[in-house]
C-alpha cells in the first residue's frame, strides 16, 4: 500500500488535474505491478521529456520497494 501512495503523491504533484490520478496495485508473492492512469492532457507531464520523469519515478519506486524487500514495476497506462 505504501508504494501505491508514493506514486499517487508524486503524480498528483506533477499534473494539472490531480483528481483524475488513479493508481492500482497488483500484488504477487514478492513483486508488485503499479498502474498509473492520468488525464489525457497530463500524460506528457508524467512521462516527461525523453521519458526522464517516468524513469525517475521508476527509480524512486525501485529504491522504496527494495527497502520493503519487494520488487515493483511501474506502468503508465493511457
């Protein structure tokens, strides 16, 4: 649950429509898949130039999940 809240907080800070941010977490045994959905107009803000913002979010997620003893993957869904 903490990983889901982390991604939601970061995404809401980046977008113009924070109410449209949806984060779902699909948990496995030792891994999680985090799916991020934002408004169509905000998708570029979440991905960033050359995907740098998305990659930074994935790096933070990896560091946080490692601390919890899990693996996590972030998918940005249109």
